[in-house]
C-alpha cells in the first residue's frame, strides 16, 4: 500500500506551472542545420523524419 501522494501521480501533482522564457534565444544562431545529402531536408528534418516512425511522404 502506498502513502497518499506517493508515486508518479503524487510527484506530478507537486509540479508547478512555469512560464516560457525565450530571452536571448535566436533561431538564426543555430545555423548548423545542413542538407548533407542535398534532398531539400536539413539535418533537423532528417532526424525528425527518421524518428517519427511514419512513412516518408515528402
């Protein structure tokens, strides 16, 4: 038997809402996304496609 508030649900209940802070973030600073295989998908898109698990429907 677990004590009241123990376990994952108890831990989640203790989390507080936060606000998003984008101060200092500039997407243009991340210019490392390259299209190594020249298929019009940069590195970020290649990873997203690979990890999506869905068929490639480009």
